C-alpha cells in the first residue's frame, strides 16, 4: 500500500516535525495544489465560480480566523459578521481614498485595520470568558453593524447607504467590478487562501500557537508555567480578526461587489462561521476548509435536488435547508464533536493499519 511509514527515514528534526511526514500525504497535497492552480482555472465557468469556488475560498479564510480564536485559543466569539464588516468598510475607504493602490495591498491593509479593532474588542477576554465573552462579542457584532449604518462617513454619505467596490486590476486582469472574469477572481482568492493557510499552519505549530492551546486547555495552569495570558489572548484576537477582515474585504470587493451592512454582515454570518468550525472541527486548519466546503456546497446541492429535480417551491426548499443544517449540527455535536477533521484522521489511521484496522 502507498499510505505507509515503513521505509521512510528521518535524518533531521525539521523532517520529523514536518506538516506532512508521510510521503503519500505530501504528494496528495501537491496534487491538490496542482489541480487548484492549473486545472480548475482552465475549466471554470461563471456560475461555478460565483456559486461555489469563490465563496468557498473566502469562507475558508473566515473559518480559519475564527478557528484560531475559538478552536486554538478557546475564546468564544459571536462577532464574526461584525469583523467582516470592518474589513469590508476598511477596504472601501482605502480604495476610495487611494485609487492607485494595489488591490492586494488594500485587502491586507483591511485585515490590519480589523486586527486593531479585534484587539480592542478582545480586551474583555482578560477578565471574562465562556458565555460572558460570547455575549460581549455578540454586543460587538450589533455595535459595529449599527455604527456602519448610522455614520455616513463610512459609506461616503451615499444616499442609499450602500457601498460599491471600484474597479481594480492586477497584472492586467480585472479583479473587481463588472468586467472581472471568473478565472481572475478565483485565482486572486486562491493565492490569498494559500498564503493565509500556510501562515495559520505555521503560527499554530509554533510557540505562539502552543501558548494559545495552553490558554484553551487550562488558563490558570498556563499562566503558572509562564504563558502570558494578556499576550496570548490579545494576539489570538488580533490574528483571528486579521483573517476575518481579509475575508470580509474579499467578500465585499471580489464576491458581492456592493453591500449594505445590515444585510451582508448580519448576525447570521457570525452563526454561519461558527457552524463551519463546529462541523469541520475545532482546532484544525483542515477542519476549517472542510466546514466551509460543507456549508457552501450543501445549499447548492439541496437547491439542485429539491428545486431542480423534485420541483419544490423555492421558499419551501430554503426552509428545508435550515432544517437539514440544524439537524446535521446536532448530529455532529452528539456523534462526533470534533467534526469532519476527526473523521478524516480516523480514516487515515485505519488506512495506515490496513488490513488490520482497530
């Protein structure tokens, strides 16, 4: 069998601590990257990009960000939608104030602005935790949405209160605006997702990530052994908010193009991100991707089955989507609390021991 460790020898600590120590895992990873960067751009169409691929990539960034805060550091947050709005409005203000600025720099600066806001709203985590922290971040969600709705400066005194992304290009290809192609949007988001996932993987495996997990498992014991709770918690809020802000900026500029904060970044977006990491698996980068794929693909699949194949009315099909999603969340919480990532790990362990799985 290919999926074996027998015969693979490590001669350095770096090789022993590699993200993919088994050769088959590395080649599978390279194969996925080759398909994502070389095959999909040649076969993609507008519907597949707008309905599946682009939202999946953007929500993967958001889910990774929330997983860093909740899954790795143990700080519950219900303000993800509000922080996405910060990233979106920061991108809008930067794009209108600096028309010649590269769109990639705009997205990264938007993440930086959101990180600063995240640290501000993360200060209560130094005194409260659990349910009380969830309520505090929920208050941040409502406050940020109210702020962007009520202060005309954020939407440049527009009469409608709506913001629209100006046209921006990169390497001669339109990234935002009505002329942007599906391939350009997909590749732009894919490059950012690849870089952000690589960054998250290295952060969570390093010293900072170990301090996050120590706070998550037992904060008092972590402080006794030398982990600074102030640095660990605020850095988790900063990094998490940076990821969420980048996702919010992409959600506005690349995916939607025009948003109204109350509709685009309401409390439902916060719950949707939370469902992603619950279903995908807390404390897992792969689980963030798996949860995002599940949440994005499930409505598309159900709509094609219930509306397309069975001929159900659209409103009834939409209600059944919520019923099925809620049932699946309950199922995962009862049967497999660690989500799809745990099922994937179990399947790999059984495959490694085949034909003698335990």
